[in-house]
C-alpha cells in the first residue's frame, strides 16, 4: 500500500501523519482517518487527511 496514492487510503484506517508544523522535524502523529482531503489520485508528499480528532496532515505510513 502506498501513502502517495489516494486509492490506497480509506476512511477508518489507522495511519501515521505529519502535521504542517511538524514537517521539518518529521514528527509523526497516529490516528484514524475521518476524511480524505486530497482530491487528486496521487500526491508526491502523501495524501492529506483529517483524523477523527480533527488534526490535518499528510499520510506518511499506513498501519
């Protein structure tokens, strides 16, 4: 499964994302996907999602 392809990411999946403010440090945040925010089928930095707790970031790992 590829974190850069929208097709591989589904609502309810457990993922690690990087938040905007953590992009330099690459600190990961774990959560459950609530919404997929990227409209295109592919994004080189990862698909942008909203977690169930409201945090928004790009998927780095699918768990």
